[in-house]
C-alpha cells in the first residue's frame, strides 16, 4: 500500500492532460479512491463516504486498546439494561473473537478486574452509565433525549481501579445496540457476515481512537424491510434449514436489520403468519429491539393468512363488521405492549381493490372503528399507538377524493411497485403529527410482469427517488419490499444507510458508497473493480428486467444493439471472473453470492435470448447455421440451471433453494411454475443455405463531449447523452446536476432543489444547451429519453420544454394518458422499458450549426438522452449510440 507521501496531484495532472474527458467526469471519484487506497485507515471502512473510521491496528495518543498484547479488554454492562442490549453485547464479544480469536469476558454484576474496560449501557436504564453521567465522567449532551442516538467514547479513570474505559452509551435501547454494532463494523465484521458469508480479516491488535464517535440521530425514524413474494425461494430455504419461517430464521434477520442500523420489519406473509406460526417470533423481535408491522393490507397486526384460518364469513365490512372487529381486536390484544406500527384501513381480500360498493364514508368508519379497538385494547388514547395508513394503489385515489384519517396516523405514500414514487406531500402543506412515509419496491409480483429473481435496482435510481422523498418531507417511515432478502444485499444496505442521514450521501457519492461497501466485504485491493461490476450489472438489469427479456427485446439489425448488449455483459463477466481468481479461498462463497453469480446468470440469460434471436433469423433465411444456433441455445438454457446449482452448493449447501425462483418462460404477468426453454427452430439439412457472415463488431465507445465541441449529424440522426451538454444555464435557486450512472445508457441530469416551483420557459430560466451540426434543413423530431418518474405532485403531469435556436419553447407533458395502474399501456411500457420517450417536432431553416435547448419546467424530470431524427432514425430499444463530435463555432 502506498504511504502518505504518494504524489496524487501529479497523477491527476497526467490524467487531465492525457484523458481530459475522464478527468472531468471521474476526477473527484479517482481522487477519493486514490486517497482511500493511500490512507493508513483501518481495514474496516464504514460504508458511508466520509464517515469516521475510528478503529486501527496501531496505537495512537489516548487510544483505547480493545485488543492488545494478546489480551482483550473486558466488557461490562448492567443486568438492569434492556435484554436486547445485553444480547448485542454478546454479539460484540463474538465479533471480537471473529477478528482476533480472543474472547473478552462479559460481566453484568460487578466491574471486572483490569485497567481497561468496555462499559456498555443505556441512559436511564443502566445504573452504570447513569453513574458516569452523574459523576461528570460522561457528557451526554447531544445524546440524552434523542431517538436511537449513541456515543462511543474513550473515558479516563471512569471507575475505581479502572484507568481507561471505552464507553458505548445509547439514548435508548436501539441507540445502545447501534453503538455496539457500529463498533463491530469498525473492527471488521460486516453486517453480512452470516447472510452472505463475508469473512473477517484477522487482526492481532484493535485500538479505538480517543475522543467521541457517533453517527448522530437518524433522519428517518422507522427504517426497514418487507419480506414478500417469498415463495418459492426463502420459503423452501427456511423450511429446509429451520423447519419453517420461524423464530430461528427470524433471529438472523433481526440481527441483520440492527447491524444495518434499521429498526423495522414487515414479516413474510405468503402463506405465513408471523404471530401464529411461531409465537416466539414476536417475543424475540421485541427482545432484539425490532419494531414490527404488517403489510399495507393487513390491519391491526393480523396477517392475511390468519383470516383464512380464524376468520368467519366474507372479508366484507358492510356485511360482516362484527366478526372483523373481533378478529382485529384479537390482533391488538396479542400485541400487548410490544413495539409495533399498526396498519389501519382495509383493502379487498387477498390485497385486491375494495368492491365497487365501497365508499369513502365506509372506509372512514372502518378506520374510526379500528382506532376505537386500538384504544380499548391498549388502555390509552389511540394516538399514543403508532399507526400507518398506506395509500397503496386505489387507496391513494380515496385520499385524492377527500378521504382523511386522524392527524397522528402516518400517511404511508407508495411507489408504483416499480420504484417510481406516486405521490409526495405538497411543499408548504400543514405538517402532520404522524408525518409521511414511503413504501418502496425492489421486488414485485404483478403487472406488467413479476420481477423476483435478481437485483435490478441501480443505486443511483434509488437515490434519486428517495432523495425526492426526503426533500419533500416523507421521513417518518421508509420500508422497502426486498422479496427473499437475498440477493438484494447491496440495495438493502444503501437504502438503510441513506435513510439514516440522506445529507451524508449526495448524488456524486453513490459510486463512492459502492466502492466502500465492496471494501467492507472484500478489502481494498479489488474494491474499485468489484464496485464497477456491482454498479454495471444492476444498470444492465434495469434496462429490461430478466423476466421481461425476450428474443425481440433488442434490435438484431440496427446499431449492433443486441450484440453490444451481450458483449457488455460478457466483458463484465470476464472482469468478475478475473477478480474472483485473485481473491483468497475464504472470500469465494461471498464473492459468488454477491458478485459473480448475478453477473454470470444475467450474461448467460442475455446470450440465450440473443442466440434464440439469431436462430429465428437464420431459420427465416434458411441458413446452414440454424441448427447449430438451436443447439447453442439449448446449451445456454442448461447452463442457467448449472449456475443455479453452483449457488445452491455454496457454503456446504447453506443457501439451497434461495435461487429457486423461475425466470425463463413467462407468457404473462405471473411467473411460470417451471422453467421453459425458449422456442428454437431447426431446418432439414437439405433446405439450409450457407450461413450469413458474422455480424460486424460493435463500434467502440466514443469520447465524451467537452466545451467547444458539437454533435454532428450522421445517417440522418444525432444522438446525445444528457450529461454531455455544451452549457448548463441555472436561474435563481434552480441548478442542473448530473446524477452519475443513472439511466439505461450513461447518466441522468435533473434540477435541484426538487421542491422548487414550476417555471415558464418562455420567460427564460434554467436550460441545457446542446450544440449540433446538421447537414440538412426541414423537420426534426426530438426524442427525449426520460426516467420513468411519475406525477408525484398530482398536477396533471410533469413537463419540460424544447427549442431550437431562438424559437419559442415547446412544452411537453411526460404523463399524457399515463396512469400508474395495471392495464394502462403507456405506464406498462414505461416501467417495462424503464424509460419514457416523448417527442416534439421542429423545423430547421438551414443546415449548419444550431443550439438545441432543453428547458426545465417542473421539478423531478430526469433527462437521460436526446435523439434528433432527421429522417434516418431506425428502431431500437436503447436508441442509437452517441453521435460523433466535431468543432463548432462558439455562439
């Protein structure tokens, strides 16, 4: 590893001289990465860029020797503290052993012998910690009275006979637990040590730096995951390994959530009953410190499956209200004093819309009756029990038509199940006591097609949508549907880290986050390469989710599109395999799960559909290689099963069944029960003609645009990536910002702040300018490729405007005819293709140099690409590759 004196500035100077485009775009990230590699920081990097690394293998002034000279400092907590705190302290004890092979003692009755001791406890619950505060040994300003806040601090002479202590003190139960697990991460234990078999790097010494260390107070109060759509994968796995979806399995899940500094869980609900299947599950959740909930359509803690077993009569409040009330009352009585956020409201049986006869007055009566039950069973006013009302699908329509719930209830706003927020609070609206939250999706069962198999959620897109939520004040609850949990490890980490403090993770740091997450799992040596793989495979998968792929997705004839897509996947796979060969044996299981498996599986799947497309084309033309391509397709189909088999064999079969999800053979929105080979065609030998020549290799990528260079028309079109504008014009508080790597091809460009009001482009204002050289005159159609953001302000659609040179801007509405609902073709097309493409038609009077302007009208519009069609644009999925650049005169 280089020392502190490594001359990075000269390196950056060389980069700027030889690769000016790369230096301009990636320079900051390169500097951050080089400094990361150069620093003598601890082996364990916090996942959030800029977060303090306060544990080292070397002694420093005033540092605390957690482990030194083959001795581990004793752990000491009060027996009066929360059971969950004492349990987490035992985890810390085990974590120190994982790293050093030494096991510190843990006592809860009297102070252990030793000059250095780790003191753990909760303010107001631990006499040990309260005594330090009263003696003036521990200053808890900024911690006391806060939500889930902790401090890790080195304190001199805290107790008689103790020279130095490392104090982990929390404002409440989870504050202390988070402090414990923060230290575990710092010493090198990944939160994914069990769920992804991430090994720990052995260390002989652990020193905690002097001073106070804290992560502050979480900005989102409740941060959690929803296990859903869990059959067949998690269900089969849990049944084999634990005998069911029970407390033995949930113990691992509770620990993971806390290690990730989350606090909230909606449990598995496909045929599962969290409180009934294993009564120990809710008891254990409360002991661990997990706030439990039920999904958006399961009122008053009752799983939907319970109605099948314990309900009587129809799930209909108009005809069966008394039975439903008693059913819900039983759920609240069972909850007791355990921490829950209680879902209220009602949807139809099986998460279906309510009947046509339902009306707002009936739904408001249901809520009123449910709150009466809550008050009666808890013995306190209903507003003292946290509640949420999920505005999911048609329930949002009820809200928009005037339905209201009491002010203390959190309004849980939702996405469209495809990662696009449907609604956000209006800026400046009266604050609610219960606030607003977000229900988001990484996984979904429903139209236009299920997506359940692998991660298809690029972090930049998650960032962009959840940044909107944060800026609009939806910060009470963030809950995300993660399917089977695996293989969503990276986006889960990001979602929960971002929820803790969105301000620490601006758009430009998302790439750095991925690098530091890779560092945490695999060390620094290969972190940059692994991060690139993680980012790119999610980006590629998001272009078209695997379940939606077909032989006709990409163009086989235009722009070498299908061939280029497959080549990109194969290049990524080659990179992943190369890094995998260099990693030590102990990292292989984790690496296959987190990196190599999804890349190999998706590269193979795309090649399968490409080969089938070639086979169909060859058969149509009667080519001699038709049957050869059919056999190759069959081999690729068989390889898919082999890749899954390898996953299931990892760690001695630990994850058997976790990749049971079918993903080939869809014919409509619902998954096939079994995989089905795509149809291939064969020809009799006597009918085949000579094979066509191999497709021409795809053109290499072109250099990025720089100031003073314009895009040049060729073949009747001009294609421009959004971030390659010639000039960005800001106005007032509104400025343009690139969100690196957001979108199907390069990056997205949008305006900040996203809460700024709409603007009239005819009066000037913020715009992006693109210089172009056109070889012809006449009509030009401008295709704007936009992220599939929804009309979250409910104003009739988000808008932008386009103009050439000095013409009046044409205003275009993204959402004309688009409704986020199954059966709405514009919405289904937008989410399936992960893009909205809108057009405007202009007339260019003469060939030569022109300036195209893209105007900001409404907030939240994210531009990915612009394509000008002058008569030569050909059909393709991703649009043509970026056009060449040439010098143009400065306007």
